[in-house]
């Protein structure tokens, strides 16, 4: 397997501890013995010392001495409640989990900061979570203990000679918009500007260039990770290859803290974008035509089609709020794109139509949108290789029409992302990302605002669950781990399928004490 780092052994040497917890290289013997005893006890009992849980009790704020201890060992600042920056950094992207606040935020500025945070949290039984962008749909990058923020570790370094780019763990999609296009290069990216590279890369992130380039995990060359015992290891095809396999689709926060990612780049070339809209009555014909088009489309064509709701009023009272949209790009000329889309236009002439050539940087800006926003839930499933039929469209439309309404419609409706192309070229077991034979990723969403009463929130949650259940006859039993769903009952097999046993083994090898744990983390045992 190419494994070289002895992952089962929780290292307890003075040298390793000193490297993690001492600024000047001196060994703090008392602190080391304290930490080693806790870690050894955990290894013996199989009980987690600390983890990413948002429910474990955090230490009392009165125990300020342990927080001061951590602050002394960090290069970056340790923010506590009341600090001017605290509230903004503590807030997760999904406002549904905004009431989960940490006792402290470590704004890491170097790899050693991350190691120190992990060892400190485990030593003092403090729950922790790691945040790259904070977009965890299930709120799993929030914690009541220590929030380990990678926000300021955000360098982007292009190596033109090797055709790669090295991205630190705090890089967000928007950090790539201005830099890579100046080199005429691209990597798989999503459309949401503030999504962190960590969650995106490790969970099988995709975007409008992924049918052409593959998923983020497919372009990953190597990554550096802090393990549960504070070591910094490298994983690639030759070094710790079992870990490298697991990280490519095993999801963020399961095995350690990934510090950086070296990703293969691709020259951009010509690029065209499209944005289309239809009246609600045209949706069945337009969706059917897109399904037929993408079944045989070239890899260079992408598509996102949606059944949309605008406004806050239930569509049953205002059908003018209902429409269908399509969005995508083509690595080629507008004339070629027009010809490719001609069968769709013939089946359902769009009410709104935009096709144009754009530089890559402008194309990224064209697609850029942080969606959904506010408080939301999203539930995903995959459509099998043969695509979807009229019954699926009819069912989806009927449920979109039933949305109960709220003060926030940012995530309302039904969305299909065209899969296939380079995303499906690897075998299901080549990486931990198992979803390699789908034709579409289907997403049901609903959202609400803090101004909505509890009965409206409950109605939206029930609506999303029932809508998702109604689609069961038309989709597979798999779900997309990057749209993590805390209410999904069969999440282990839905996210990981046949790769779950190997992921469990990787977890046992690299985090046997289950230090990196949350409600839907890869388990240590089946």
C-alpha cells in the first residue's frame, strides 16, 4: 500500500511533542507527560479524548488557564468571546447552526499551530472542530469547544514547471478566481466563492468544469495532514497511499487536518457560457431535452438545470413564482455551443437566452454565487446511468408547487447537476469517492429565515424530507457527501457505498481513538 508513517502508533517521544508544543525547541516535560498519559489512556480504552463533536461539553470559561496555555503556544491569535473578530469567525455558513459557538478560536498561521491545537484539545478533553470555509451543510464545522480556523493559511503557489498549484488549507474558491487565469490554468472549482478548498477537495467537489477535468479529488497530486497525535505526514500515490486513497472522497475532518493540497492544473483554452430560462409550462419538455442531450454530450459541456421558486409566497398561491432555468459552460466557441443546445431549443424555445464567450476569470465571476444562504436544508441523491424520465419530472414539479413558503427562498426547488464525462471515468474503487456511474446529481432544498416562526421552519424541514422521499423511485440510494445531510438515516452507505469497509480500515489505521469525530464521521468500526 506504500504506507510509511506507522499510523497505528500514537507517538510519545519528547522530540515530537516538543516540535508541536514548544516555540523555541525546548521540551516542556510536565506538559508532555500530561499529554502522553491522556493519549495512552485513550489508546488503551478506545475512547475518544476529544473530537469534532458539536454536542460534547466544553470546559467551563472559568478554566481560563488552559486557554491561556494554548494562546502562549500559538503563532496566530487565540480569540475568545468578546474579541472584535470573534463573532464573525465563529459564525458558520449555514445560519441554522449559528447558535453553536466555540469557547475559543485558534486562528492558525502555521502548520505547527494546527499540531499544537490538536494536542492541546486532546490533552484537556476539549471538543474541537476544524474550519476551512465553514460551509458544512450539517453544521459539522461548528463546535462548543475549540474552533481551529485555517482562514489565514491561504497561500496559492503556482508551479508552472510541474503544472501544479499548491493550495493551503484556508484557500477559498474566490482565491483562485484572480490568480490561476493569469497563468492560463484551471483546476476543478465550485461556484460558491467562500467554499473552502478543504471540504471541496476531500468530499469530491465538483463545478462547471468537472465533466471536462474530473472532480477535485481526481486532480489531487499530494496533500499534507496533521494526524490525531500531532504528526505532520504527506500522502500521495507512493507515500501513505492508503491514506491518500481515503482522503480522495472520504470527506473532510475524518482522518486529520489537511494543511495543503497540490493539484494538477489544465490549460484553459476557449470558453463559452450559457444561461437559459423557461416558463413553468415548458419545464417538462426542456428537462426531457436536457436529459437526452447530456446522455451523449461531450465532456466539455456542463449543465445545471433547476425547477425554481422566487419570492416568499407558497407557489400554490402564486404560480408566477415558478420557472425553470439552465446554466452551464462549453470549452469552445459560442457557435459550437449554440449548435449543441439546438435540440433543447427545438423542444422548448427558452423565454430568456444568453450565450457568450468569456475569459476564464470572467466565467468564474459569471457563475459565482453563494447559494443557498441563511438557514437551509438540502438533501441529495443520484440519478442512475439511464437518466430520468417524465414521471420523475412530473413528481418533482408537483412537489416544488407545494413549497410551504418562508422569508427565505434561496434554497427552494429542485436542481439537477449533469454528472458523467471525466467524473465517471475512474472506477468506483479507484478513490474513496464511489459515485462514478451516475448521470445526474439531484438536490432538493428548502430554506427559512430567523424571522420565521418555528411552525414555518418545521413545515420546511418536513417538506424537504417528504419531497426527497417522493423521489425514491427515480433515484439510487446514494447521496453526495459534500452536501452532508444530518437527517439522512443510511448515510454511511449512501455516501461511501462499497468503499465504506476500506474507509473504516483507514480510520482505524490513522485515527484509532476516533479523535476526529462528529455525527457523520467515518466510524472506527462497522
